[in-house]
C-alpha cells in the first residue's frame, strides 16, 4: 500500500506541476521499504556502491551551506565594477573567503570518500586510477626528460662552472641540494603538471558539468566524487612524486655533464660524494611529503573549479584560467611552508 501510494502521489504531482520527475522519483524510492518500490518508481538500485548512495549535490550544498549557493557567487563575479575602491576590495575579499571555504570543504569530502570507499568497486576504480597515473606521470616522462636536460645545462652546469672559478667547489653539494632537490625540482614539476594535466581536468569536468553528465551519474546512483575525483587525486599525487624524482636525477646528471664539457676540475666521484654528504633522511621525507601535497592540492583545486559549481560551456575557459592561477598560488604557499620546516629542522 505504501508503494502504491508513493507512485500515485508522484503521478498526481507530475500532472499538477509539470516539473521534472527526477526529484520526486528519488523521494518515492526512499519512501518505499523495499527495492521493488525503487524499480516501480523508476530508480534503479545502486550497483556501483552496494550501499544506497547519497546524492553528491545535496551533500555538498548541505556541508557548505551558502558557499555552494553559487547563484550568489556568480552574481558577485558577473556584477559590474563597483564605484568605490573599498567596495571592490570587499567583494574580492568575500569571494576569496568563499573560495577558501569551498576548497576546504571539497578537500574534506574527497578525503572522506577516499577513506570510506577505498574498498568499493575495485574492478571499476583500479583501471581508472591506472589511467590517471599514466596521464599525469608516464605520458609526461619524455617532456620531463627534456626539461631535466635543459635544467641541468642552464642551471646546474653554470653553477658548477661559477663555483669552480672562485674555488668554492666544496660548497657544490649543499648548493645543488638546496636549489634542485629542495626547491626547484618539486616546484617546477608541480607547475608543469598543473599546466598540462590540471588544465585538462578543469576542462573535462567543467564540460561534463555543463552538459549534465554529472547529474546523469547521480541519477545512476554513482558518486561523482568517487568516480571522477578520487582517481584524478591519486593519479596526480603519484605522477608528481615520480616525475620529481626523474627531474632531479636528470638535472643533476646532465649538469655535471655540462660542467665536464667545460673542463671543470671535478671528478664524478667527488661530485656525487658531495651530493650524498649534503643529503639526510629529512630531505627525502620532506621531498616525498611536498610532492604528495602538491599533487593532492593541485587536483583538489582543479577538480573543485570543474565539478563543484554549475557551469555553462562559455564559462569553462574562464574557470580554467582561474583554477590554474589558484593552483600556482597554492603551490607557492606549500613551498613556503616547507621552507619554514627546512629552516627549523
């Protein structure tokens, strides 16, 4: 009787208001005590996650309150310039606070999904994760080999030559560790991956959101964060970590090759001995943490701007520029935080 009542209410409501049936379909399914009610209401049982899915858009709006009522933020972004300079600064500050709140909540939601659904749908998720690792790592390896050679010739080689001219080759190891291992290698890798893969994430997710593909996943009972965001986050983290290692090794090796061609009086044994003596376990630990943090927050920023707000097709390019800009700012802030950790060690 309850199932028949829910279906009849749905049909009456549809004839009366003429509105879309998807929302009431979900209500009719939830009011039904058995899966039969789901089928009669037109809502299939979730086969991607055996537990009943909570639809992503509703969860986001509940957790973020006004931050995800994007009609308000879109009004601020598209409104004409205010006459007062203080009003302009106030608007920018307000948008900045909303962005921080949205990014923080989106990061917490993503972490929760990673931890809660790590054992769900292995046959679906593992191929997607491997695909994202290939896109953010293996596919970029030829470009990073070229960048490592160029970085070694332009930076490391000239540094070795300059130190040899003033007789300061004893400081070569510590200089290379500070410049390449700690700072330039991880930061350059993060910026390049952001420009290459992060932009693609924004465009792909923004286009999917504009065309209604995300809502289609929700209607099928698939959590978009689990299916679209988690593979990108894990792939970006693994890709940046691996590419940073290759970039550092390639830059240090090609730098010595350039110095050798310039007849710098430094044997390969002395060069690599200084490098090993200048490194300790904390350098390796902080390098791993920094690259993983770069990958996580770059993926969060780009996926947030592509997925977590309603978009039109003409908005995608502007959102991509905004996401890349904020990604660079986030990378610089993370790098500054790790500089402080290096200084206090």
